[in-house]
C-alpha cells in the first residue's frame, strides 16, 4: 500500500486502468482489516455518497465513516481518492444499456442512436457528479470502452464516410453531454434548495419577471415557452431533447444524400 506522503509527491498519473491497479482487491491485506470490505462494496458506496451528497463533499474520511471503517482501511483497496473516483465513474457508465453485438444496419442506426443518446443522457442526469469527472480522466475503463465502441458502431452504421464519423460523434454525443449535464445539475440544485423542479422554475421565472431590465428578453422567452409546450419541467426537457436530437439526425440524413 502506498504511503500518503508518497501519493502526494507522485506526478499526475494517466489512469487507474493503465497502472495495473484496477484489478487489485486488497492484495496483501492484513488480517486485522475489516471483513466484508472489498473493492466492489467500496465503489458502490462511493457512487451512492456522490449521488446523495455531491462531489464537493466527498472524501475518503466520509466514505470510511459510511462503511464504518477507518480511512486507512479503504487505502488497502485503492491508492488515492482519484483512483476511487475513476472506478466510480466507470461503474456509472456500466449502468447504461447498450445495443447487442449485431452490426447496426442502415435501417436501424436512427433508432439505435436515439437509444444510446437517451441512455447517456439518463446516466448524466442520474449522477450529476459524472459530467465534471469525465473531463478529469481518460475514461478508458471497461464500461466506458464498451460505450465508446457502441457509439462508433452506430455511427459507422449510418453509412457516412470515415472522415466524417468522428465529427458526427462529437456533434451528437457532446450535445447529449451538455444537455444531460445542465439537466442533472438543475435537478441537484433543486434538491439542495429543498424544491421540486417546478417550484424552482416558478421562483426563478418570478425573479426574472420582477427585474426591470429583463422585460424584452423575457417577452421573447415567453413566446418560445408557449410555442414549445409541456406542462412540467420534465416534459419541457423531453420536448427540447427530442427536437434537438431529431435535428441532428436530420443533418446526418442530409449529409448522406448525394449532392446535386
């Protein structure tokens, strides 16, 4: 087990998955360490605490208290907090339902792309802490690799030329990342304020309504809101996401059509 001082002096590492540590599960664990503790249980507790309390409040000490062990006990299974966050990040990715192993055919890519986009968005909304961590790690754990391969497979199935496939992945799934991030953080903010999404929305709109300098902007926003439809915040999100994704798919279809 690495000492805390050694961990602090080490340069930034690439990934727990590339350093031969991902499969360690208490190897060399002393007999006085708590029974029933393993890497899977620690990772599950980490995901749960991140969901309940958020990334800012998470610490190894807080995790140890939740598991009813000492912080040093956790370090028999992971070297650093970053290692544990990376394991939790991959565990969250493993919740996504991915397409089967069969190739994505030209008549199925639209449906499959929508399914993948919805799975990715739902995971980001369910775990608001995931989106800031995605940019901190390489995301080369087994579950993220499976997701990446599924995304590549569906984009290949569109029939787009190879040189346009990476850009297509960026257009669709970076949009989903942004949408899911905003939605997930909004829900987390509502929960922190002790409000439902509808209550928070009404309070926010009320504050904007009362501001003397925002009348023109609000008037345009009201027109958009009425035209969009949806009687709840969730319904408005669903409508917006569907329209935006349909537009992206329509753009792919237009690119597939032969030029004049």
